[in-house]
C-alpha cells in the first residue's frame, strides 16, 4: 500500500467509520429508549394495549414476520407493538429481524416483568383465534353483516358506560337466522341470561382469553356450562335478547351479535379488549368452518 493511500485512509476513512458508528449507536440508544418509555408507562389496563390496534393487516403481517424469522409470534407481536406505540399497521415499514432482536433483548433485560405481562396478555388474547364468529356460508349474503369500530362508545342502558365490545349487525334485522360460532377452542364457562347481554355464551380458551357472545336468539342444542367447544362450532343464533331483568326479553335493539374479549375475566384485574382489528384479521382467515352440534 502506498504512503499516500495509507495517509488518506487515516485522514478520511477511519474518522468516517467512527462517526458512522457513533450515529448508529445514538440512533439505537434513542430507538431503544423510546421503546422502554412505552413499556414502562403501559400495563394490561392501559387503553393503548387494550385497543389491540392492528390496522391494514397488521396482525397477519406480524404473524408472517414471526414465521419468516422462526421467532415466537407473541414475542414478535409484543416487541413490535411496544416499539410502534401500540399500533402496528400492515402498511407500515416492517421491522428487520436484526432490529427485532435488538429491541427484544433490550426490553427483556431492562423490563422483564412488564414485558412478560404484556407478552402473556397478547398470547391469551390472540393465540387461540381461528375463525370469524358468524358462519359465512352460501346460505347468506356476506353483505348482510356489517360492523364498525364502536369499542368504547357511550352506552346508557343501566347507567353511562363505555361499550366493551363490537356489534356485528344484521342488515335484515331478523332474529334466529345467522349462526354464531366459536372463534376459538375452549370451555363454555358462562351460559345463561344477563340483564345487559341477554342470552350469552362465554368461552374460556386454552391460553386464558375469555370470549363473550351476547344477545343470542337461542343456544346450540345441548350446549351447557362446562362443555368443550372447537373453533367454528355452533354456539347459537344471532338475536336481540337483553336489556331487561326478565329472561327472554327481545326487541330492545336491532338484531346483532355483541363480541367481547376479556383478559383475567372474573378477577379484580379483568380488562376488556377491542375486538375490532381481531375481527378484521379473522375475516381474512380461511379455515374450514365446523358447523357441529354439541353432543
Ligand atoms: Zn355491543
């Protein structure tokens, strides 16, 4: 190597490399610290977490990345959601595997308890989801069903309260027609009349999520508390029961299925989650629906 070349290397190339490295380190420092901020200031009861905000195919995108990288999907989801401020859109620039590994390691080291809590929350909410809760078949026009992101909207029956689920509306407003199926495998842990929910079914899934289906017109034959159900299995038919202490009251609102998703159901730490983006995700899932009666 010539003398001039060596001199040039030390005068330009080496300082450039050092500067580049410093910029990279500073960038990572701020990136990682922003994530820690999100992690430290949110728990399972935080509105950000509970919103389950995965617009534009965000959830499907995260599952795909986890598969591609051969990483645990709930670590990928937790890390990406914390990093993105609890809203991961499928159209956003995707994380690189290296970025994920750095963020994940940092979060694990610095906030292991909070990280684990969130990760378990995502897993309980998402891991057992298999299908959309209303049977889509040739028997009905998919246009018949519609829903909006009405989680948190004001409800006034029985006192002012936020709406803790999503309403799937029947445009034809006819009770007892549209079949309601379980989104997950699980155990029927609640079944019967509720003043607000009318005839409802609550299914607890193997990962610990509680899935609540309300305002039914009728139950699937033989369905009772303690029964094991499979994803896609018939729970009952969509209706308009509820908003009364008198069992069997119908007609206080239009025919719809109210879908609720809860973590730590029945405990002092119970929280409701927004099912909207989860339902959008399930719309895109192609699974063989199992229209089965309970034995
Ligand atoms: Zn509702």
